[in-house]
C-alpha cells in the first residue's frame, strides 16, 4: 500500500503545478490595474526580492509553476528580454 501512495501523491503535485499553462508558452500580465504593477520576484513567494515591476500587457515566456503557501507562482522571462527572469503570481497571467 505504501508503495502506491507516494507515486500517486507525486503525480498529483506535478499536475497541480502545471495548471497555469504549458512550459514555454507565452503569457501576458493581466488584471493588475492601471496604477498597479505585477512584481517579478527572485523566487516563488512574497518573501523574495522584487526584480522588476511589470505593467498590464507585458509579454512573458512561461516556465514551470510551483505552489507556495497556497499561491501558484510561475517562473517567467521577458519576451523582449529573455535574460531577465524571475517568478510572478500565476493569478495575473493569461494566454495571449
């Protein structure tokens, strides 16, 4: 019984991490508001340093996503500056 539980839990956690869209897909910052910005962070969580602030409409390339304290975070890079990457909250991403 124990041997089947662990693989099942790992499979479920992998599926949960991939709900925002496929790795390598394009995404656009959405719903942060006209006077607000989405924070690109050094890691997946609010405790990580802010690298940049991204306005609505910023085009990104999506990487893998993880869940941290109930919040989904996706690794992204700027579509027009692929050397700049970090993590953003998945709630503010949409497919173009």
